[in-house]
C-alpha cells in the first residue's frame, strides 16, 4: 500500500479518535457544543447517548488503525470495510443530523477509500 493511502487511513482514524473524545468526554463542554451545534441543556440531557456514539467512533478508529498496519490481504480488506463503514455512517449522519457531516466524514473517507483502491 502506498504511503499516501496509509496516511489517509490514519488521518481518518485520528478524526474518529477526536470525535470519540468530543462525544465521550467533552460533550457538555463549549468545544463539543460548538462542533455539534448543541445547547447546554441538550448536551446535558444527551450526555449518555453521546458517550455511546463516541464509543462507536472509537471502534471505527480502531478498525482503521488495524487496517492501516495489518499486512495484506487482511489489511486491505479491513481498510476497505472500515472506510465503507465510515462512508455509510457519514451519509446517514448527513441525511439525518447535519449536512456538515458529509464534508467532515464522508468525503474524506471516500478520498481515503479511493487512495486505498488505487494503491492496490
């Protein structure tokens, strides 16, 4: 796999680690509220749900890191699977929560997926 594709997969993983931190640990703080456009009241009432959502983002990050560093053919299959998962999650989030998710999550995942497929 090319270095550029590896870097792209790792960057997507780091994005999901950042989302994990925002959702699991900083959800009621000003940074997470600004990132997700929530109020103090909403953040307080949805803290547990956001924590659960953050955990799932952590699983995506773990899978992406596994795929980035696992030898092929397993690594390739894992990279494709988890980038596809991120893409689908981003599409769903853009359709149901915020269009911003399309540009923050979906487009970068598609670019990384294209790089992974081209490097094959």
